[in-house]
């Protein structure tokens, strides 16, 4: 069983590398999107770094990166890819509202949707587009907070959160005035996304936008207020599946 799990883990990691590093056009679109928020020498937190495709984009834009990834196999993968890059700091931890430890449920075949949220797994059960997903392994991982990461590394210009249903928990551990951030949403937990928008508004974020799936393109030509983006989320069809909400404290972005 141990050898079988190792094989499935390796196959899942290779699958992710192929998907997320495979297309040059995707890299160009990603750089174009993040250039709105990131300039050379900025500090960026990539929380839920997975296999590091966003880390690669932030580095192409000249930013320093804190790559946060609790899955042991993916943390090792990030170390292999970025371990010699002095502008990338690796943090093999989860992020939540309080420091401690937590059970991470690992999807060996599809590690990008491993999660610390039982509610996320329940929401995915039987949902269209989520058929066949299995979280068959549990590992105990350390947890830190965004505030603690800021204490250790400095205040980032941008935070990317992609933690599979644990985004609100991560945002609960942030009290510092970060200029911009993004967090992932899914239509199986759109109420959680609405809570994430509320949390961002409470933190002082005033402008919101979104990108669907892996499109790397903002859907709104004009930035929305919290009510506007919440209404857009509520009206999304279930088939939209997932995407990212972008939040700004001010209206300054770069085209």
C-alpha cells in the first residue's frame, strides 16, 4: 500500500507539472494578469503554491516570493525547482486563523485540490464537475498565520490564496494593510466566497474583480464594490465551477 501511494503521489505531481507548466500562452496570460499587481522587487506571498507555476510568474516579473505549501510531496517539488533561487523562500506549512497544526486531506491523484477543510470535501461530494475525487490520505501539518508570515518576511504587495475551501480561515489570520490579494472561490461553496468578500471589505479592501477558472483574465472592465462582486458571485451558474476574486485597497493597478 505504501509503494502504491508513493506511485500515485508521483503520478499526481507529474500530472500537475504537465498541466501548469505546459503552455507558453498560459504563461504570457498569467504574467499579463499579475503585472497589474506586481512590480520588480515587490514581495509576494503565494499561499497554496502547489507546483509553483505562479511562483514562476512572480519571478518573471522580478518579485521576491514566499511560497507556502503544506503538502510534503509538493513542498519537495518546490524545493527541487526553486531551492537555489535566493529570491524564493519556501514555507512548508498551512495557513489559518491561528498557529498550530491541522489534518490535511490529500488527493493523491489530483493534489491541487488537497484541503484542510472537511466542509469543502462534503460540498464536492456528488457535485457536477467533481465526480470521482478522493481524499484518501491524511497528514498532520503545521499551521501559521498570514500575520506571522509578515512578521517573518515583511509586508507583501500581493497575496495569492488558493487553499481549497480554507481561504476564509486564512484571511482570518490577516490584520495588516496589504495593498492587494486574490483568493480562490468555487461554486460549490459560493457562500464561503461571499464571506471572503465580507472579510476583505472588513480589512479595508474597496475594489473587487474576478477571473474564471484558469482564464487569467479579469471579467469586469470596471472594478466592483463588495456588493457588486457578491451579486456577481450569487448569479454565477454552477457550471462556472471556480475562479479567483481579486481585491484592492485603492484603485491603482497597472494595465
